[in-house]
């Protein structure tokens, strides 16, 4: 009979809508039908191979192909879609710097985010089940970063990072103190003016690496994500995207 899918990911994966907010509005406003039934619940489940979906009376064909990519995000672009501040995004970048079709780009989401001033590895996909797997805290998927920080990173600071440290995180104008779990730190070089390190974490709190290094008094001057699980950035150039198979991504993340 075919696999069931929820309405929201079905519509989002078509790539016909600019973002998830537009999809949600259409559902909530009663614009979506499955056969003759109006659907206002985004988690409504159905089998696309046995049912037809309509928006404002027009039949919508689902995106059948699951897409998986790794992307070396450049600095100066954000991961969000349709930013209220109008900042350039990775999606704008891909539309002008890749061979992907617009509908393919629209169907993708970033599995986690890195901030505007950080470059490096991102996973992009239209597979919502993969997104949920990766973001589940219980899976403890490691992320490794290359960082240049100000001043000499002391042995004491390294110990603090490796024992876990309280950091201040902000979201929507509010700040709060949280505890970051222990990191793994490897010193590449250090002197009185700067230190180069590799830092591994298994969480994904907002600006976590930057705030951990702020907390020990060594602010970041450059940050690049090098690895997620066993997926490596390797020689993928900044701003470039690379296709990866579902089997490969599952093996590199969960085995």
C-alpha cells in the first residue's frame, strides 16, 4: 500500500514553497485537501500513492526522490530561510552557485546550523526522518571544529573545556546560563597572540563553541566545522556542494 507520510513534510519536499511557514499557513487556512477532505492538521498521515493532494483545487505532485548533500558553508551567509533581517542565506548562495534546481533547493533543510561568521560542514536533505535522527540528543553525534582563538589557551582553560563549562546563550533577545557538556580539545599550536585548536562536542547549542571559548577568556577569531559523525569536510572547497547517498550518510553517522 505504500509508506505513510505526514502532510507537512510531503508539501515541504515538493520544493514549490519558499519555506515551512508558507506550508503551515496553507494547511492552517484550509487550503489543502486529500481527495475531497480538507486537512488542517500538519501531522495528518496518508499514503501518497493511493491519495491525491490538492491546494486551492490544483493537484500537487510529491517529490519522490530523497536528496542528501554535504555543503561547505562560506562565511557571511545564514542557514535560515527567509530571514526577517534580509540577510543572505545558504539557499540564496546555492541558487546562484550550484547546478541544483530551485525546487530541489526549496525542498532542502539544513540538519542543524552554524552561525553567519562560521564556515564549514553542513548536511542538507529533504529527508525529515534523518533530520530527527541527527538532532536527537540521545544519539550523541560528535561535531568537530577547527578554531583560532585569541591569546595563549592555557592548560587550565583546556581542562575547563574538557570538564564541561557554564556558558551564556541567547535566543530571541533573551539570555540564560546553561551547562555545556565536556569537550575534547587538541592543541595544534599556541603562542601569546593566538592558539589553534581542534574541539569536539556532542551537543548543538546555539553558538556553543564560541561561547565555550568566551567562557575561558579566549574569544574565537576564526571557526570552521570539519566533521559531523564520520562525515569529513576533507577537500570540499568553500561554497561547494557534494551529493552523498542515503546508505553512505547512515553508515557515517550511525554505525
